[in-house]
C-alpha cells in the first residue's frame, strides 16, 4: 500500500483552482473529463500501482502495472532536468488514457504545478491564448500549433518522429523543443535530445539522446539498448531498439530490431532508409520487408496518397540511397490504418495492401 501523507503538493492548481482535499479535486475533475477523473481516483486509491495501457505501436496493446512511487520518481527527474519548480504553468493536451497524459498529471500533482487541461485535438492551442512554461505534444500537434507555439517556453515531443520539414520550421521559434525517448514500461521518457536552436552543422549531423538523472545505459549482444533506472524500474529494461552507444548516458537511436529486413544477406534498418526518403517524400510513408523467393525479403515502400510518377522517379534517383536501399516495389494507399494513439499501424496497413511479411 502506498503511504502518502500529503496526496498532492500544496501549490498544485487545476484550471486555476486550488483544492483542500483529494475528494474536492476528484469532484472538480469530473467537470473536465471522465478520463481525468478516473485516473485521479486510481491515483488516490489504496493500491501501490496504476494500471496503464501501452500504445500498441510496437506490438499488441497490453495492460501493465506501474508503481506509484516510481511514477513520482519519474516526475521528479523531469522536474530536475528541465528545472521546473513549483508554480510552473503547464498544459496537458494529450489523452489521459495513456502514459504521456497520465504523467503530466503526476508531475503537476507531485511538483506543485498550475496545470490546465485542453482536449487532445490536433491543434490544441487554437482556442487558447494563455502562456505556459511546459507542455508535451505529439509531432502532429506541434506542426499544427506552429503559429502559437511561442506561448510555450519548453516543449517535449514524443509518440513519433519529427520530420526534416518540421525540424526546419522549428529552428527559429522561441520555444525550447526536445524530442523524447521512452515507453510505457519506462514511465514515459528516460532520455531527451534538443531539436531546435541548432547550428547548421548540428542539423545535418546525427543527434543523440541524453539520459535523465539516475539513469545508466548499455547495449546487449544484439546491439539493443539496456536501461538501468533503479528509481523507476526494479529490473533492467531490455528494449528492442538498436542504438549507437556514445557513453553511459548518451546514445543515438538507429531503429527497432523487430523491423530489420534481411534482404539477400544484407541487413537493412527501415528507420535509417526512411530518414533518407524523408528528404523527398512529403506524405506519410514507411518501408517494410516482403517475402521473396530469391532474397528472402525484399524492400518495399508504402506511401499514403495517390500515385505520383514524378516522385517515383525522384526515389530511384535519390543519391543518398545505396543500391540495397532502393525499394524493389512501391505501393500507394489512400489512407493508412492507425493505432489508438494515431501512430501508423504498419502491420494492419500491410495486410490492407495484401502484403505478407
């Protein structure tokens, strides 16, 4: 059982309102959304854990138990890293059904922030004129909020890759923008990397992630990241993420080992190929392996939208692609299938295209 003398920080405010008890806070939260109220009821119950649903972007969604004490430790680590003290104004504009949204609530409760909650729309700042010190978004929300993003001082972005086009657009905005690395099992991010106010040399070179306090990293025999974070996980977290280890606290993410394509004995990392293709493809897309009698797997490219002959020519002439990285087949599909958290569901989209991996 989790023993909490003070269930939330005395400086905590929600929608500008202070509270004298958890019951008062829960009652008020019901006016915001059932999802927020449900989480707060779970947070203040007698269990030492919270049940959280994974996003399903790298496998089937599942329910896992996270220890409340470890969630508090994660909140404190974020506060320390970004220097976010009590009375920090913060915005929650992501779904509280998933870990990213839940942890914004936990950070506010633990650190004494003044939290506002807006519906998790694609353009959350559109109907608001307030300024905030801290918030979290997915890349689509950042893209749609660019005209107003200066009203947030520090922003973390997760749940997807920031495209090169978006990276260029955010360089001169006043907001400090960071990409995050993490998963539900690590209670959101365990590492961040700066994404704007970069020199040109940094823009064209590889970025790397820096871990938060009290987190050490290494790699296993597969070259996949191992996370040693005793304050948020009792055991080392074994990932399927291929990384280039820079130090015990810094790494470059390469891609997921699950996605590696073995084509005629050549191992291709889809995420690395996608980074190159992003130079010329504006629509959403991804590459995958398709069964092939000769190669074992052949590289294919799936693009969202209508067929474009000019684009096909550009792809085959793209100099940054090696011979092995040129897609053997290219498919256009009107609309990708998405997960509940609006990520591309690659497996279901391939099935829609009648492609067998």
